[in-house]
């Protein structure tokens, strides 16, 4: 849950509340917004497996330097990857976060 505009964030929360059909596994976003969403969804009393700040949300993308990629690697759009690969990546990333 992340938005530059709190009105949009509130609408996302309302949409989510109307359409929720399974337990919440995690909420990602800026810490202040994630805490707001947790409070609005009534999840504050729950114990989360992971409750930490995600540093990538604090990176100033305009300040990043361009990296040279190794020849055996390439960057592709998520749109060009199968859904199964993306789901597998998300699961592995989430498990790595739990273990660290």
C-alpha cells in the first residue's frame, strides 16, 4: 500500500476492505503508510512474522548511479516474465526476509 496521495490510499483501503477474501499475509509500503493501513484495517493487535522497514522505499532513485551489468545477466520488465516466475520470486523474497 503506497500512494503519494492519501485520498488514493484511503480509496485503496476501502476497496481492499470490500474485496478481502483471505487473511493478510503482509503489507508493503512506506512505514508511515503501512502503519496507517494496518490501523485502518484493524490489524494493529496482530503479531506479524515480519515487521520492519523496507529500505528500498527510502532510496532516492534520481541519485542512483548506472551500473554495468555482467554479460550473462539482463534486466527485463515484469510484464515480460511469466506470472509463475514472479510468484516464485515473491515467495523466495518473503522467505528470505523472515530468515534474516
